[in-house]
């Protein structure tokens, strides 16, 4: 009996220890270089929000130690020693004042940086009463389940340039984001730079962030928005101003006419099969409405320059080169034509074979990558057995999309 109780105790403490070890490796604060870690901040807004976290964490720790310490003190000090009732007390003004003032102090300690942080994260301070600002303003539009980004056209004030799932920003500059959604509530979050702010239909939430260093940052929808919520991701690519300008000018260019018979067949299929009903493929330009209201745009992601994106769907890599190498020197730069380029080889950063494979997997079975997406739900080739794409047709569509650099 005694023996089994001892071994049970040992087993329990072993289980507790391993659970604790697992917990500690889960939140690795010592080496926080994970792509979605909020402990490795690389911008002022995220830095400010991390500061608030630490203030509240340490304030919470002080409360925890005080409360648990008092509890343990009472347990041992006033342990029952005989059968007599303990001495009864009623009211203690000094203690009551103390436990009223102490929480007020704790709340003030938490409230001051929090309220300051709310104003700091608000992009409103960059925007004047006419909605204008010196900073770059990007419209972010949530769709189930992809992100649309619209940039002001650098030359034509009446136009915007739309891209999907991968956005570039100039490094070292505040960028303002005007958040909206076409369907349900999403949330805009780039863990290392800033977040999270909800993207609510017909609501003008806004935020800003700045990237201290060039890099490729992970973005994630942070509000449950349907079955593929976890797949609603994007990338932020921060590059120096002149590279950003080259990238944006290139995005404004129309797609070139495809050369080669297979790609030409793909372009025709893109129209015949109905792809072009939802996807823009020849131009990323969106004209602004006279009254300033938003033009809805297409249902599906803009594909005009899909073949120059570093990631497929904002998730899968189109390149086997990293943004920077082990020594920290930058491998990616945007060349003067606006194409992301590998610094070592001078070749496009995007690996053709990886891009080809990613596009093929997607067109063959979109449901396998983003369950519930509109294309597999409504697209003719996926719902009408008579219209199913043949292997050859898929290759033609892929060949066409690969020309959209
Ligand atoms: Cu969009 Cu979750």
C-alpha cells in the first residue's frame, strides 16, 4: 500500500516535470527568432506593444507573489493547533484601506502604458482632416481567405495598384494601413511589426507600422473567419525606398503578352474556363471613384504579376534562396525593373521549378491547400464534371501564369 503510494507520487512528479519542460520549450523567450514571435520585435509599434506586455507581466508577477505569499503565511501561521475556536476578528480599517489602494496602484501601472500605447498605435496622428498624409497609405482588404493590398499610384492620383497576399513596404518609414473587409471580420497582424487590428466591413479601422530592417515578415489573419482562417496568411517584404519604388512601378505595368504556344493556349483557357471572371491577370490598376468610395475589384486574388511573388498564396515558398544568408547579408534585392533578384547570381529570386509546382498543385486541387475556398466551390472546372481540366490544360494555364512576372 505504502509502496504503491510512493511510486504514484514519483510518477506524478515526473509527469509534472516533463509537462513543465514541454511548456518552457513551447514559449522560447531566450532565442525568439521564430517568424511569428512577438518577443523579437523589429518595429516601433511592436516594440511598444511588447513593452506593455512586460509591464503587465511584471505587475501580475508582483501580485501573484504577494497573494500566494500571504496565503502560505496564513496557512502556516494560523494552522489549527487544538480544538478551541480561533480568536474571531471583525473589521480592520488599515488592512481594508491597504487592499483598496494596492489594486488601484496596480491598475494605474497597467493603464498608463496601455493608454499611451493605444494612441501610439493609432495611425490617425499621421492623417490630416482631409484624409491626406505624408506617409504611404495602403488599403488592406480582407477576403475569405486572402489579403488584397491597394497602393496609391505614384504617378496617376486617380488610380490604385492592387496586389494580393504579398506586400512590399519601404524600410525605416511609417506605413499607414486602412483596414476593410468585403465579407466577414478579419484581423491584420504582422507579429514582429505590429498588431492586431480588426478588419471590419464598412468600418474605417486603421493602424501603422514601420520595419527597422529589411526583411520578409510573416502576416496572419488573427480573427476566426471560416474554415481556412489558419491559411489566411500574407508576407510583408521590407526593402529600401528606391527598391520599393521600382517594385511598385513594375506592379503598375500591364502584364506582357505571353510568348509560346502553350502559354498562349493558357491565356485563352484563362478566359474560356471563367478564371478571368474572378481574377485580374492583365492589369493591376484600379480606378478610384469620384466620391472617394471603394471600387469592389475582383473576387479572386490579382494575378497580374503572380510569377514574381516570393510566396504562393502568401504561404508556400516560390524560392529556395533565403531573404538573407547565414551571415545576415541580404540576398534579395529588387532590381531597377522591379523584379526581386538574387544578389549572388543576379537571377530572379523566384525559382521557376518551385513556382511551376506550386501553381500546378493549386490549380489541380485548390481544396487541398485552402479548404472551402470560392474557386473550388464555384469555379466551373471544379463543380462541372464536363468541364474538368485535363492535365494538358492545367500545364497550359501554369505556363501562362508563369509568364506573369
Ligand atoms: Cu480572415 Cu481569419
